[in-house]
């Protein structure tokens, strides 16, 4: 494949960090020109997606676009004509995993030069990663960013027709493109984007650089998507944004998230969840809406990151330990059966043993149902990456282990209350490890493996819990 360096549009970290907050994002509609509609006829593609729900949702759009171009989506990597890696950049380990997989495809590409390999998602928005890919991974034919999914047909045509390695990564802001095709991974549960990007700039986080400025979709577009999904038999929507509680702020909406949440609840869809809530933008009206609408699930993912005020300040999280705990207490007072999960970072630069212990004591207070805890991973170009960090990795790993022991202890304790109870489970179909056992989630978002003679995917089933484990429940449909 030819390379022509001048035609590459590469990511620019500085530009990614700039914001023009005066103008709302441009809104466009997707069209697929006729010349691209059969470009994939007779060809297969395989998409590997990593990272958060937003990326999974992007993967569904990529699958939709490729199908509209005539490709058949398959799950076997080695057999596909086009391999797409839809990547995550949140921690170095996630990146290394992808680089390892792409690295191992070198011989496959040498044997079958016509196979095409593409990288997209958040890693494609990182300057240093793209440089590395261009230099050391000649097997990669196409790199495109998170802001130009709609350009995929044109970019692929360039690779296929011109035999040219193609790199196009926009670094600025991004628009909102409505009407892109989508191939949902599930029939009864839908990810629905309510906003893109993030303007919070927590000092450890790469997302504001890889995903651009916060931009909210119009309320009408979101409601139309929920209505359409419900009309097709959909049961659960998961509203997605990096910071859903700030929904509508970029459009000048007052109390936008509560307005949206109520409008989604009024559609009558059976279950509503939302990810992710940032504690600093919570309004009391949102808590009241959660109380008032039975179809808004009372299981909240509320990332706290640390229990130490000093660490929270250096993370630029915008709230204190006391404010977080008050929010949790206020919610419990209004919605007594609410449950919480969270995200935690261990070993942020300069975190002392005493500051880490404040995270442990916060976990003791909140007794989360579960928590994702990770050792801090420096992300090039973020402010925290330049902070002094004198804690050895071994000490950080020990802290993580201590924290995870505590998290598991509370997860188990919270699950005990379900013993012999009957819960409503939205069936996802056969479980991962045993095809004769079904699985699904309770309203409180607990994974249940259960047996039933009649239930199938999409049913909401009453299940009696027969065995409690730390992170799952076993049961029997009644
Ligand atoms: N928008 C969400 C989080 C998105 S990133 C929020 O504000 O809560 C998902 C999680 O990855 C974060 O909650 C954080 O715990 C973790 N994370 C982000 N950057 C990280 C880093 N550099 N090192 C370790 N964990 C990180
Ligand atoms: Fe990252 Fe903070 Fe934005 Fe979440 S709110 S995506 S942690 S910058
Ligand atoms: Fe990862 Fe990008 Fe999501 S960095 S967590 S895929 S926004």
C-alpha cells in the first residue's frame, strides 16, 4: 500500500484541549452517497470494540454504516476482509492490549495483503499513538477518529480504490451527526447517546481530548430514538454521556437532564438507566424525578474517584468528600431503596497512605454495591502526567488489593439481602458459561443466572433467588 505523508490529517493534542464555548455544536444529517452503497458487496468485516458504553454505541454505528455499504459483519477476526479495532485510551493497559493484537496481525497481513486493518476510537485521537502506529505498524491501512465516523465510507473508498494508507483524525470540537445507520448489539436493550464529549478536564483523564467538546443532542431526537426503539419491542434504554447531569447546558437549557429524564420516562419504556453521573452537576430535581417515575431504575453509578479532599482537588473533580457524602445521604433519604456503584483511582500522583485510607473509609461509609478500582495510569498530555509521583508501583498495587478486598466484602454483603427474595429480571438470553442457564439484570442492576422453561430474551421474569455470590445471584423463574 502506498503512503503519502502529506495527505494525513493527524490528531493534535493542543487543539483537542481547546474549547469554543460560545457556539453550540453544528448538527448534521448522515447520507450515504450511492457510489459507496455497494463498496462492501461480497466482503466481510469484523469489529472489535473496547472501552466504555459510548464506544460500544459507536461500534453499533460502524456496524450499521458498513452494512449499509454492503459488508457482512462476522465475529471471526481472521476470516474477515476488513478488521476494525474500535479502541479505548483511558488507561495504558487497554492500549497495550490493542497494540499487541494489531501487532500479531502482521503475518496475517503479509499472507493476505488484501485484508484491510483499521484503527478508530479514542486511541486514534492520541498524537503519540498515531505516530507509533504509522512508524511501527505498516499493517494498518486506515486510522480515523471519534469525530468522523460519518466519513468512514469515503475513507474506506480511498483505501480500497486508491490503494492508499489513509489517516484522518479531526482534533476540533466535533459536530452532532443524526441519522447514522446502527446495528444494535441487543434487541431489547439500547444505548442512546444523549450527549458527546466532555468539558470537565479532570486532570488524569484523556477523554476530553479524545472525545472533544461537550455537545448535547436535541431532546426531540433523543425521544424519537427511544419511541422508535420501544415501538420495535425495546424494554430498556441506557442514556449515555460522559457527564449526563450536565445535559443541555451547552444548549442553554435550564435543568436539562431532569427535563430529558422525565420526557424519556413519559414514553413509558419499561426501564431507564443512565451513565455516567458526575457528582458535581447533580440537581435535586433529578433525584425527585428518580423517585417519582417507577421506570427510572434506582441503581446509580456515581464515580467518586477518591475519598481525600486533597486528591479530589488535584484531580479537579469539583466536589469535596463531604459534598459527595451529602449527595449520597440526600438520595438515600428521598429514595430509600437506591443502590450505588462507583469508580475509584488508586495511587494518583502524590497520594499518601493517609489519603488512600480516606478512600477506604469512604467505601466503608457508602458500602457500594460494586466499584471499578484501577491504579492511576499516566496519560500523555494530561496535567496529572506532569505531577510528581513518588509512590512505587508495588505500593499502589498493594493499595488496590486492599481496596478491592473491601469492595468485594460490601458487594457480597449487599447481595445477601437478595437471598430467597423474588426479583424482576430482564432476560438477556443464555448465560455466558452455560447455554441452558439464562441470565439478565434486576432493576437494581444485579446479574442473575437463572433457570426457566419458558423465558426468552426480552422477557421480564420473576425470579426467586436461590444462591448468593459476591457479584452474581443464582435463581429460578417462578
Ligand atoms: N465520565 C466518567 C468517567 C469516564 S472514564 C466520570 O466522570 O465519572 C471511566 C473511569 O476510568 C473513570 O471514572 C476513572 O475512574 C477511570 N480513569 C480515567 N482516567 C484514568 C487514568 N488516567 N488512570 C486510571 N483510571 C482512570
Ligand atoms: Fe474524564 Fe472527568 Fe470528563 Fe469523566 S468528567 S470523562 S473523568 S474529564
Ligand atoms: Fe475509553 Fe474513550 Fe470511552 S478513552 S472509556 S473509549 S471515551
